[in-house]
């Protein structure tokens, strides 16, 4: 059993990871096979998410030292924690993994978003958000739409002048 110094070192490592992470998701990993855990870790690693199985007491202590309120009630039973700089990535990957593999025992317990604790429903809502690229595309489209409309309005008189000149040309050709 690790001594107090080793535990305090682990707590400080957890605190450091929590401070660096914008998105943290806690999950109950019961029911996963070794192959499934390996597959999940590979998917998380590709997205830059760190996934660790941690002791609840050490996570609780680190959260309390950082002033994260409301996490204690979710720290019961086996807990795996996914840390990420991207607030949406761990939620998306874990929810998609549970859905694709039809896992009934694997559950999302809670999440921490920018220092605030969110329940499983909040994590699900976060996972349902569009990706960053899609959101940026939507913003650009929203900015582009008025400009396109203005260009069309400004082209109207020029277009009408072109139609009028074409009619004059047809009349002169007919004479």
C-alpha cells in the first residue's frame, strides 16, 4: 500500500491534470472487456485525451483542493477519468463508444467543464454538440449571408441596365 508521500504525489498529479484540462469526464467502466478498454484507450489517445483509472479518494482530495464543488456524490464505485484540453472530445468519444458497443454497464457518471461539475445529462448534451469545425463553419456562413445579400442587391441595377441595353440592341437589330 502506498505511503502518504506517494499518495500526496498522486493527488498533486491529478490536480495538475485537472488544472490543465478544460473537459473531464468520469465514467463507470464496469463490464468492459480488455479488448474494449484497449480500443477505447486508442480512440481517446488519437483525440489527445488521457484516460486513467483512479482511486475515488485521491480524485476527491484533488478536486477539493482545487475548489471543485459537487463531485463527491459521483465518486462511488469504479471510476475512470478522461482528461482533455478539448472540453467536448472526451464526452463525444465515451458516449459514442458506449452507443456503438451497446454497453449497458458502462455509464458516464459526471463531468467537469471549466471547473464546474455537470451531471450525466450535461455530459450527454455536451457530446451532442457539433464539432468545432462545424461550429466555425456555421459562424462563417452567418457572417457571409448578409454580404452575399448586399452584393445581390447592388448587382440589381447593373443587371437591369444590362437587360435594357439588350432590349435596345434587339430593337435596333429588328429595324
